[in-house]
C-alpha cells in the first residue's frame, strides 16, 4: 500500500460493510467499485475474509472492507470469520450495516422462511453489538426491488429507532438504485488524507488469493444444490512464466469422499467446466494467458488448516 504525500485537497479512509450472511455485501462492494473484487454466489457466508475494494469519488478515495457475514458462530471457521468482520468495523472511518429488507418484511408479516428468520436474528445480534460502539453506523436497507413502500418505511422506522444509526438509505445493490446517494454520503465522511492506493487500483488482494476465490465461486455456482457449504480452494502454485503467461495450480478441498465425485462430475465434466470458467475470468482479470490446473482432494479437517486460514487472512487461534 502506498500513498502520495504531495497530494493536496484529497480525502481517504476506510468503509466497513457489515451485515448478516447473504445481505448483499459483496454485490454492493462490486457495484461501488465498478469491478469484481468479491465473489457472489447463491451460498450464504461466501466471503471468508475482508476484501478491500477501492472507490474513487472526485478527490476522495474510499477503501471498502467487504467483511464476512456476521452470524452466531459455532465452528472455528465461523468464529474466525465473525472476528474478522468486527475487526474490519473497528478499524473503519465509517460503517455501513446492510440489511436484507425483504427478509425483515417477510418476518414482520408472518410469512418468513427459516432463512429469513436467521437473517432477522443475525440483524438483531449486530444491532446489540453496535450499541457498544462510540460512533453510529449507517443503515442501508437492501433488496428493495418490488417491495411496498409502506412496509419498507415501517422496517426503516423500527430499525432506526434502535438508536445505533446516524442515517438510512434505501438501495438495491443488484440494480444500483440509491447506491450513488450512499456513495456520495460516504465520500463526505472520509478524513483529509493523501490517497492510500494508486488511483487506477480497484482492489488490495494478492492475485493468488483472488484466483482461489474466483475458482471457489465457480465451484458453488455449478454445484450449489448438491454440495453443502464445505469446500475450499487453495492456490498451491502461482508461477509467472517467461512468455508472459501465468501457471496456476489449485486444490479444491471437500470434507467427504462422497463429495469428490460431485465436484468431478461424470467423466470429469464438472471440474472441466469449473476450470474453464475460472480460467476465462482470470485471463480477463490479468490480461494475459492463464494455465490453470485443478485437483480435488478429500480432507475432513480442511477447516483446521492453518495454511488456509493464512491464505484468507483469518486468525486461526480464536
């Protein structure tokens, strides 16, 4: 990370985006940055470590920390993810609490699914934690598409009356509705400072880590119905070659032997699709040829691997 001390009249700071799993945090970060810095799948708890996306707004630079979803942790990985999320919030100049408005409304109307109930419970957990902070967060009610305004206002009033928020924005991260207003507000909250990153940089993430996350996204996109939330991808080799191409070797870890054929597919077709889609995206991202080699391994204890925690930037001993 570098800064230019010769800059004048500039602002720069950190914005933490927190929320329950599947609230739309990664979609919002990608929308604000205008590029893909965080993966988005149908699975909740997709983001496992803070991803810094860089947003420019005139003379202001905002570094977005896309935190893992905050929920009630049970496993070691869960605890590490939640701790990482709150660390990102504590170090930020502004905190955006993103809420799935549709889930809140569904529960309020007595129609919610179990997933909606978990989402609302997680929101309540976050609100209780925010009450212990010195500064207030910004409430962003997401997924407002097609919802009745009266019901949205009821949700907004109920949450704002908890006293932990300074402002409220109604947005759709998926379509961009209301996002520019949120961006402008956040820009005004950043302190005077030289820029923390080069103007043309969109993310602060090692390429080998980003490569693993892109492949993990393809895994869940392809087998999200058959494969439980029990897979990880590790980049085991990342070699810059003399001809300008990159050779990447990755291991996809699953917990049980019965999950391995799901990832492989008949005659290896599923793994071939995952590799092809990941390679295509990495080629565009790096603007050079990518040679990608994937291996699937069964490791019931991959969630206890210190190496994987280090790759994600998570604390193992927690």
